[in-house]
C-alpha cells in the first residue's frame, strides 16, 4: 500500500508522469482500503476538493477520520477543521478541540494556532463535557476506534497540557482550569482504563 500511495502522489503532482487526478485517486483508494494512513488522508483531500472524484465532503471526512485514528497529524488537523466548520459532519467544538489537540502534540502549525486562539477555551469546555478526556470513558473509545497508542496519547493529553500551553503561549484560564480537573480524574482512573484498553 505504501508504493500505491507513492504512485498516487506521482499522478497527483505530475512527478515523472502526466498529472492525472483520477488515476491518483484510484491509487489512493487502493492503498487507503488497505489501511495506509497517508493514502487515506490523500484520498480525503481528493474528495474534499473534488480532484479526480466527485466532490463529497462526507466521504472526505470519513477518510480523514480513518487516517486520524492512526495518528496521522495532517488528517487530525483537517478533521478538526471539518468539525469546527461543520464541513461533511455536524459542527462540534468539542471534537474540533479534541482532534486539534492531537495534531498540536505533533507540531502541526494550524493546530497550534487553534490551541492559542480564543476558540480553544470553548472547545476544551465542550470536550470535557463530552468526556473526551475522561479516564472512565477511554475503554469505550478504544473499542470504538481501535487506535491503541493514539488513544493512550488522548488519555495523556491532560498531563501534557502544560507543555502545550507553554508552547502555544497560553490558553484561556477557564480552559486550563477545566483540563486540570480532567487530569485529576485521569490520575485516579488511568490504571483501570489502560487495563480495559489492553
């Protein structure tokens, strides 16, 4: 699948072959269906912009999510932007914050910018209200998305929040306070949650 994705990149960008979005999308599809996260993100972009396929935002977000669950930082950021704007999915500030937080940990500039914006505070509040960062909910999340170590990263994000907060120049005090409460809950329940994931 890696070679198929690379061939798709060649056709998409016109590297060594004549640029052909339709052929690129077919190679991306083949690789994406085999679980290649970069191909899943690339196929999502094809659907998002209507390049080589009919434009379909719902299909785009589906493939972004498949890649995001595997830890693809670009897909995480793109999926977050879809949730923020309600593109292809119902708008949800909590899920936007959740995915931007994942991408920010991997240094994606757009995600870091969001984490330092006024919108981050409201997103963090919604994410906590939805139990996206609660330890007691992690086992259910794992069974739904099957993303192993990436889920553990989601559990750890509360404890790593101070690092992100410092790196991004600080978030709203209300958001920091909310994350602090989430960290306390994670600290009490993380052992059971990890055992459930295993």
